[in-house]
């Protein structure tokens, strides 16, 4: 390791050549900054809820059902009554609590805010180790008219005043603030703005949740007693669930491995990676970690190339030092000192760049992450930066140590050996391979996301404005709101449904069968009103659809099937389904019409067999079909809302925007990868720039001689372009298969793909080629402009 004197001399050397120092330090700093940011996202998942004392003994109950279409998936939500069944029949559990989160509106004075209110049991605070900053948390969870706010929510509602004992309103009912809690970490599985008891009157769906086993709106967490076995407890909970009356109602065809639903206990510390809905997170975190290593490696390769060129340019200086008694080891230490200094400066600059970029990146990604700027991460960044600098400086230092003093002092510079030259060429090939693969993957994700957003969902979403009625309204009040909205100027139609197609907020399924058949089928069930199909502009494939001039909210036996449901029943054509009867439990139903499949799910799932039925209850979503000025209509809807419900934050948004957000994670991932690919390509360009500088210098005499023998500018340009073109070609040969495999792996998650072809791969190669051309252009011009006489005499 270099000593203090070596560092001092190294600092002087860096100052003497500011252009080289700036390129080296900035290049390495950008790599360190990007790698640190990516590592920060990975850490955010790894340390989720690390502040929970019993984290290793807490698990979430998860269920897996047999879905329509046949692919079982895990769900993190469970029936609310399951908690009492487990509590009554199971020992070995330290604590058990529901966590049922609702997005509601809260009012304090004139301030109205949307917030997430979580309803929990009395064991929840001890399970998480929650301690209030002020007030009495036990009281907040003991009374149905009390709650506890987080510090951030208290600030938003009351502006930082002492809030304990103050009153807020939810659905026009007063609630006392009994405690203030510290804000949960941003990556916590338990995100909330306020806590209330499961007996709270603010729980607007409480009666339904406690009555209907099929209502899966909340999560259930348990804390195992010391020494209890997780797998054995999981089997015990499975047997309890199997013994419930609701489980017994499932037909054999709807069961999975003999169970109405499979149950597992997912440890809290594994939720971000293995929990329900987490497979994408596994790929994301793994990809980000690999990307951080790749970016750092590319920056290191860049330093190797630049440092080697720098060492060869300083041969006379090295020869003089050796003639004055400096040993090869001493020379190596000196160059390693410069590498160490450059790495330290690059690390400091990289962390500063990361600190500036972090808030912007978090906002762009639309996620909540804990800051990575903690002592452990900063220390790791410094150590890794120093290690990367020393490792990257080894080869340039070795090249410097092997410079023969006598030869260079005699005016004959030593050229880099063939092995070293091919090593650096190979590193440059790896740089371009990584850049091409990343660029291709990022472009493919962006194009697939664009395709998913723009794909026809079976209706035109552009003129559809969705209004989610306040949760406290009963059916008659929701219908009055729909009628008032329908009278607004610019509203062509107004319809109600359980949810707007494609949002995936609400999903209900039913088991159905044809008369006389023992074959039970699981269909998606959509509750709508008579205005639904006209408002969405959906036309029948066969039969008739519901219409306000013929049907009423009283409903009846008639239903509308989608094409997949008609095929699932085995009807030969949509027309053959018209008038056919089937049953849902003991309810007789008859097919009135058939429509084309409309997309209620994302492109990651096949269209589900679905039937639509007029039902008055549980259809709180109102969809308006707009005509004319869209902005004016939205403003009019919000004004009507505020005039009727002054204590509720308006819940009004265009359906097209909500459908785009279904693919928000994919869009943000593509943006992050594009940024990383840009950085990787830029770093590869720097590496090629250094290689081109050395190559032109190394071949200066050869170029001069070729010119003397009549070689024109085109021949000289072809000579150099061929050398660097081969490197780019090899990078494409390595990078394109990697990009192709990564694209295929990503697209495997979709049932319908964009017609990408090879265009992402072609575009990635073209982008790399452009950067390569810019990187070598300066040195190519210098070679073309050189004068043979001056080169040979020099």
C-alpha cells in the first residue's frame, strides 16, 4: 500500500494534468453514483421493517386459490373472520392482528386530506414495537371513536401543533386523536397514515368484511412464540381454514390440491422477495444488484484503459525516476497512490452526485424508499470505491513498473505488449457488450409497456371519467349522485359498476354450471347497472346488452357473457349461447347477450371468463362518458362533489390515466434501465476514447510511412475504423445474445407481446455505434492531419 509521501506526490501528478484527472475522476464518479443509487434500492428491500423487534418471528398468512383460467396465484389478503378461528383453536402464537387498510378522507378544520387508515387489533403495537411520540396508543385502539396519527399526517392536518385531544372528521363523524406515532419507514410492509381499532366506526366496510368470508380486503399477521415451528404452524392454520363452513362450499373442480385455498405463512423478512405479488420484486432487486456491479465494473474498466494510456505517456518520467534509483515496486506504489487518490475523489464526487439525484429518482420512480445515505452504506461505498480504484490501478501500475529506463531515455519508447493490448481491447468489448444488452432490454421494456398502455381494452377509454363515490354512501345516495352527474353539461352517459375495467381494484368470482351438469366453472363476476354498456360504447357479438330504456336496477335473471365465458361453457358460437340457462349456486341465470372480451386484467394475465349482471348493491364506481371540453367537465364534477361532500377529497380521474398506472412499474423500470444504459454506453465511449488515443499514438510511425507510400485519407481512415469496428462488432456478438435472453425473460411474463422483432437490438447497436464514432473521431482527425516528416523526425 502507498504511504503518505506517495499520496502527496500522487496529488501533485493529478494537479499537473487536470484534463486527464477530470476525465478519470468524473468517469469513475458517475459509475460509483449509479451503483450506489441502485444498491440503495436493493438495500431498501433487504432491510424492510428491520426496526421490528420480533421480525424473524412475524409472518403474514397468505392464500392461493384456483383462478379462472387455471393458474393459481398467492394473495396477501385473507378473510377477516379467519383471525378469530385461529385465535380460538391455536396455541404457540404470541400475538395475532389484522391489518385492514382503507383510503379515506379526513378533515381537520378546513383541511381535507386523503389518507390511509389501517384498522388493527390491540396486539398490533406490541407486535411491531410501536411506541407513541405523544398520547396514549392503547386508548386509540380501545375506543371506536379514536385514532392515532403518524407525525407526518399530524403535520399535514394541523401544521405541527400539539394534536393529542384534537378532533378530526371522517365521513362527517368526529374522531379524537388519542396518540401520535412516528412515521413508518418508507419501505415498510405496514404503511399507514393513521391507526384505528377494528371496532372503529370509521371502517366503512366493516360489516361486510366480518360477514363475508369471500371478502379479502385485509392482511393477517401472527407472531410465533419462541421456539414455535413456522412450517408446523402453517399446517395448523391450513387445517383450521379447511374446517370452516365457507371452505366446505367449494366444489371439487374449484379446489387446489384438495383445499379450497392453500395457506402458507410468509416470514416478514422475506415479504419483499417471496411474498404474494413479489415475483417481480425478486427480478427487480436481483436485476438492480447485478446492474450495480456491472456499472461499477464498467467504470473500473474505463479507469484501466485511461490509466494504461497515461502510464505509457509518462515513460520518460518513469525512466528518469528509475535512473535515480526508484525500484519497480516503488514505481508501482506511486501509481497505486494516484489510483487511490483518484478513487477517493471519485467516491466523494459520486456520493455527492447520488445525493443530488436521489430525491429526483425516487420521485420519478413513484415509489417510497428509505434513504441509502446511512453510515453503513456510506462506509461501504468508500471501501468499495477504494478497492475498485486499487484493483483498476494494478494493471497501469504494472505497465509503469516494467518500463525499461535505458530504452526510453535513449528515445525509444516501449510499446505495450500484445497480451496487454488485447486485454484492454477485451475489456472494451465487454463494455460495449454490456451497454448494448442494457440498451436493448430497456428499449424492449419501454416498447412493451407502450404497447400494453395503448392496446385496445375493448372500449375507448379516452372519454371516460371515473368517479369513485364516497365510501359512506348507501346505494340510493350513490344513484342520486349518478343522476346528478348525468345532468352535467358534457356528460353523454353515466353508469355504475363494481369497478372500472382494467383498474384491478375489485375482483369477484362465482362458481357456475349448466343445468344438469356436474362440471363447475369459476367465472369472474361483474356487477353493473343498465347504463354500463352504452357508457363504455360496447356492442354485442350476439343477442342484446343491458340498456336504460329496457332494464332497471331491480335486475333479473339475464346476464351478458364475454366470448371467453361462452367458450368455457362449450357453446359453438356466441349466437349459440343466447337464451341458454345456467346457475350460480341456487340462482338461475339466462344469457341475454355476448360481447367481445374486454380487458379487466393486465397483459400479464389471459382474459377471464366473465359474466355481467345488473345488481343494485356494491356498485360504487360511476363512469361518465364525456363529450366536448374534458377539462371543463372534470372541473364541474369536482365542484359538484365538493358542494355535496365538503368533508371528502374528490376521487375523480380519467380512466385512461388509471389504466396507464397499471403499467407504472414497468414504465419506471424502463426509464431507470435507459438511464443506466446511457451511463454504460457513455462509459464505454470513454474507454474507446482512451484506446483510440493510445492506438493512434502507437501506430503514428506506421501511418506516416503509409502516407509516404501514397496512402490516401480514405485508406488511413479505413485502417483505424477497421480496428475499432472489430471491437464494436465483437461487443455486439457478445451483447446481443445477452440482450435477447433478457428481453425474452421479461416478455415471458406477458400473455400478449408487442411486435418488437429485432428492432430493440438493432437500435442498441446503432446507439453504441454512434457513441463509438464520436469517441474515435477526434483521434481519427488527428491521424489524418498528421505530417509524416514531423512524425518520423520526432
